[in-house]
C-alpha cells in the first residue's frame, strides 16, 4: 500500500507553488494527499481562498507519510511564531521522511533546526535572512533548487523543477516534459484528445444520473 503525502498549510500560503506537485502525485501516481494545519480553523490562501485542513498536526503519524510538502507564504510570521508548527517540524528531525519546502517556507525548517548542516535555498528577503540568527547563513546556496539529504528546497519560480525533483526523490517514474512551457506549435492531431471506448463508457455511466434528474 502506498504511503500518503502530507501538506502543511498556514495563513497566506501559496497554492500555485505546490499544485503541480500535489496534482501530479494525486492524479498520475495515485497518492493520497492529506492536508494538515495547527488547528481546524479555515485558512485563507494568499489569493483569498478559504481552505479547511483535513487533520491537525496532533493527528500526524510519521510512518504513514512518505513526504511532507510545505508551500510558501506571503506572510510567514504567523506560521513562524506558531509553536505547534515549529514543534511539529522539530519532531521530524532524524525521521525517515522526505521534506519538500518552497519559497519562504524554509524559514520554518530553519527555526525548527532542520537546516543545520544542510545545503538549501529559499525565496526569503536577504534582510530577513540576516535578521534571524536561526537561519543558517553558510548553507544558503542561492540557487533555484537544492536537494540535500532528505530535504528539497526551491525558490517559488522553480515550482516545476520543485515538483519534478520531489517526484524523482520519491522513486517515481518521471518524464520532465510534463511541466515544460509551451515551446513549439502543435498540429491539430496532437491536440485532439480521445478517452478511448472503455473510459468513455465509464463516463457515460457517471453521466446517467445527471441526465435522468
């Protein structure tokens, strides 16, 4: 049985930075995505969507998850000073779980001590990096994507590479062209998509209750 994928959310988090990754894991690799937060309260994304986590951090069982994904947030302070979040992350030290963290979220890993002795990158302003003593200065490589040990970090614009690297790190088959920008003209035949008889028959069964209402 496949282990599950955990996503940790907090105020003003960015969905688009992780949606390529979560969508591909769910739809292409049949991974169950479980969303965690420090409470049951609805959380607003940076663009105003309200999201309700499926579980709280108290319900997290390490051995059930093969990866933890941390999205960036335009306002990292609420999560940075949420002791439930930092305490939870601190508890993952030396655990056998892949951690994928993008944009500003490596700040959270740093405060939890998970970036000590680890090469990483982040989308955090340099003034903020210098201000907080808990953010390691020597390990920051200022690259779009860095993988070291069990931790993958990326700057927000490298969301495609972040998704691809995380999928590869999970040992899943990966074809990099899936997230590539449109770089050529396509023929009509190339952009004509057919479900096939079996899938279309299943679609018709799903459609039937709607058409009979």
